[in-house]
């Protein structure tokens, strides 16, 4: 298993907090935001991890260099943003020898990664997306789930009448064949790789996560996740690997 951490965003919605640091380096209840996603890769036992950077890359690299880790690390700095699809495609040579666990660096979630990987393998999936229930999924970007956990549409790409009660959680597992659907230029992994695999008839599955999941994209959500994790500190202390503790601020 290999891993990819998406950490290259500009964090414009969190200005001025991101004026001198990358968004994933901001603290969430005493840990860098990215530490919660980094925990996934410890749980998965990845042998290689790629991390893309753009805005204030040194703030990300300081955290990665401080972490004790068993994997071969590749920091892929993007002078010009490649977006999610181009960023992952840029690391194809490094990652294409094994399935890849992908995670956004600006989410906080308690996904059971070993269970997710078992789910992916048991269904013989080419791609598995972690999805979360959301009351406003239809208004945001619905994931349409059909029979046998199969994803049949993403945000009405194939059918303008598609509906769904779930959102993409920013976590996925994919087989190396996904790279063939990605573009080298700036592009979205959702609308090149993910929808490309659905269109090609590949087995794309939804893993539904119904526990804790927070997006840290806005000042309101960032404040909310800090409060939620602090209140729930005992839960997170059980979940986070000991290697994560060295990153505590």
C-alpha cells in the first residue's frame, strides 16, 4: 500500500490565518491539522507516501520531517498548482507499483482505515470513495449510490436528475489503473479519474462513514472542529497513533 496526502491548497478562505502558513499546518486541538490525516497512513502501513505542497511548503515540510515514519517520503512541490488530479498524476512513477490510499490534509475524521481497506479488497473495487451522510448533499455535490455499494454518479456528471444523500469525504483507495484516467495539467481527480473510471465501467464503490468527520475549509468550520476535537479529546487519544504525539504543538 502506498499513500498520497493532498496538502497543496492555498487556504484562501482561512485568511489571515494562512497568510504565513499552509492551511494543513494550522493547529487543531494541539496538533497540526494534517496530523489527523497522517494518522491514516500509519494505520494503513504504507511503504511510500507522497505529499504535494504549494503555499508555504516549509510549514508542511517541518511537520513531515518531525514525524517518525516507516515510509519512503516524496514531497512533490508544485510551483504552479496542479489541482488534485494533476498533483496525483505528477507522482505516478513513485506510486504506481501498489494500491494508493489518498486523503485530503484539511479534514479531521476517525475513519477505520483497516476496515476501509478490507472493504475495498473484498469488493474487488478499482476505486473506493469514503462517503459521509449529509442533509444538504443534493445541493452541494451528491454521490449517487446504486446496488452493491456501487457509485453510479458524482455530482450529476452522467444524469442531471441524479440524487444522493452522501458527500465525498476526501478519502479514497484506488488501484494503479486510476493513473491512466488522470491528466498532467491542472485538473480535478474527481472529474477525470473518479468519473472516468465510472464511465469505463470499472467497479467504483462507496464506503459509508457515519461517525466523526469534519471539513476545515472555512473559519466557521475550522472553529467548530477545534471545539469538537477538544471536547472529544479522550476519543482522539485512543485513535491517534503514538507517532502522531511527537507532532503536538
